[in-house]
C-alpha cells in the first residue's frame, strides 16, 4: 500500500514488513517504528491534517505532533 500526505511524504505499508516513509523528491525510504508493532501488515492509511492514521494487523495507530499513539 502506498499513500502520500500533504507534506510530500510517501508512506509505504508492506505486508508483514511494517511501515516506511520517504519523500517524493528522494528515492530512499526509512523504516517507521510503530509502538509494539514490529513487522506488522499495514492494511490501510489515512491523513487528517497533520495526523497520519495507520490500520495494521495489530490495531490502529495515529501519528500526531511527531509521536505515535
């Protein structure tokens, strides 16, 4: 699953491989560590202003003000 936010970040969810973030102008991606959720399957992503919502095989996570909850 691939999605882009308003800030120009690309978010890549990999089945069984977790979540990665990159930039539209840079081909490199960095792994994003979700709390208690290594190697999850990302099933959906959404954006609400500056918040990033991620649904995974282990539950729902939101990134708000730079922190994951």
